[in-house]
C-alpha cells in the first residue's frame, strides 16, 4: 500500500517566493508494522549481512541507566534501517553499492546522550550465506530498538524551518504570522519540514540547527537521513498525515490509542522526549565520513 502526503494546504512559493531557491527533495519512508525480509527495504528488519563478515559491536562506555548493561564485553549493534536503491534511488550510493544499512548501539553515549549510529554501504550482490538472526544486546531499552516495519517511500518537497537564514527568517516572520492568522496553517509545523523517518531534505530539528562540519575537509556535511521518534505530533498531523491513514470521520486524535500509535510511531522508538537522530555524510572526502546529531523536546 502506498502512502500519500496531502498536497500542501497553501502554495508555499506563491506566498513566499524567497523560499523557491531553498527547496529540497526528501523521501518520507512511512514505516508501518510488517514482516520484511532480508531482501526488503525496512526499518528494524533483517539486514543483508554475510555470515563471514563480523557483526558490528560497540566497545565504548555507556551512560548509567536504570537496568543492567553489559560491561565486560562489546555490545552488538541493532538493525535500524535498510534501504535498497530500487526503493530509494535518490540516496548518494557510493560506486559499487546499492544498499544502505544503518545500525546503532541502543544504549546512550556521551556527548549526544543517545544511541550511536553506524553506516554500512554495500552491494546487494552477495553470494555467501547470510546472518538470519541479528544478535540483540542484553538489557537494551525496548524504545531504542525499532520494531520490524515495511516502508512506503514517497518523494516530497521541503523548505527550511530552523535552517532558514536569520535575515530571511526575520524578513518573513510577519508574513508567516499573517498566513497563520488568515488560514490556520503555521509555516513551521504544517508547511516546511516533514517529521518521521526520512532521507534527504532538511533535518526536522526540535531545537536550533546544529550541522556538523567534516573533520577532514572542514566543509559542512550533507543531511543523509533522519530517524525520528514520531511521524507527526498533535499539531503537524493536520498537514503531514498520509491520506491512506486518515480516519473516515473525525481526526487522527479521535482514533483509539493503539491505532494512533500504529501510524504515529510504528517502529516503537522513543528517543528522549520525542526526539530524533540526524545522520550526515561528507560527499567530498573519498572515505565518506559521517556524523550524527540528536535533539529532543
């Protein structure tokens, strides 16, 4: 089943032509509970991982938590995301690769106080036995380990929110307020950046923008993807809830809690207080270094 974001409730570039030069394409992944296989794009599903390739582990210190954490041995990373080029062709796949995999250590780490992600680009042309059951670390927080979900990629257009240049933000502030007063549509919540798990576009920052610079070439990294706790909130659902998930009557907030969570937070993640992890890559350096940021309410 596809997922379709409703058309923007107003023509953003007609009201704010200054934003046309800042538009970016993003791909909303719309994860929903399912039973993905190794050959599928997924959130929290099995990964295409050869048996003869060591499963990645974290041997760094974790922050104290309220449950037992293994201190004597490295912690296996957990699958977070797998994307095949056939489903999400817009990603900057390195030469010879057509699969992006994201894993992370589900325990919290300094200085981000969040799971620490790791990227793996690979070719789908694997002709050796595969790992069928990913190891799960003892004591991992359930809300840091995504439930298995199928994805429904959808390309959309985004405009900057927290990433608006300060002078432009000040120029447009009064017109943003006028539009909201006249139509009820708020630029930041309803028109600019989509939440949820997505690739490309702009990070759906909860706080001020914090783009990393590459340690090698010192240029600003590109936003590769976001893994967020929720696909929308109590305000933004009006604009970003897919057509196929809208109730026949009333609003999404009228749905029973379980049905609402099945749409709003299908993978069962809760990173801090409805936070997100934003992953970046440097496309200028040959080794494609990556970095991440975390923020929450």
